């Protein structure tokens, strides 16, 4: 096995699961066959694992403190919000003043205060799509922080005890 410039073999994995990496949100999903479930909520928990080689000079894959700060902000941004799927072809989401109306297949369904909503660039607010969205957002934030050695991100979002989805994104650094 080849050694990196630090004399270390292989890649490393670091994980963060903290009590504050949670968000309580309401959502509903649409199903095939023109069905839409009722509005309900979950107390979501998030765990993230990143993989990569060691950063030169620091001897870590990515700074734990920065990773925790980013993840906390991502969770806080959707905490105590109604999660709405902007890319869902069955939903018509209209912002008007301080309100957001949501219709399902052109039938009025909900009217929410705008401040209580998070319109997300996803096709559905399933736990799978939330995991993928958080992965994408984390990757963008890590790039701003100069992460150069990360080769994979794995994001787990749990919507209830024993019920979660994990999204894994693998890539190679330059």
C-alpha cells in the first residue's frame, strides 16, 4: 500500500453525531398514484461521516470544529420549519406577501406564514432527499473552507428511532 506525504497509509474516516445536530420540522410527501399524505412532523437527527487523506500540516481530514459549526447551521436553517419540496411537479408553491400557499395538483391544501417555511430544492421531502440535500450543502460549505483532502461524505438523517436514510457521495480531490 502506498503512503501519503505524511508517511501514513490509506484513508481516514471522521464522524460527527451530536445532540444539537437535530431539527424538528413538519412535512408531507407525495406518492405515486396521485396521493399526498397529511402534514405531520418529525424530530430528525443527523450524523455525518467524511473520508479522505490527511491535510498537509494539520494531520486531519477536516477540522472537527468547522464541521460541527457547518452542520449545526444546516440543521438550524430548517429547524421548526415546514419543509416544502420546490421541485415536486404535483405541488404549486406560491409566495404572496408574508404567506406561502401550497396546492396539490391545483387543489388548495395549505396556507403558511412565510417565516415558518423552508422551500427546499428537492422533488420530495423524504428522508432520502433531505440526506442528499444536506450532503450537497455540506460539500459547498466545506469547499469554502478549503477542504482539499475529502474523498467521500456520508450523511444519515433519522426521522424516528430506527428509521433513517443515508446518502453517500464519493469523489476524488484534484
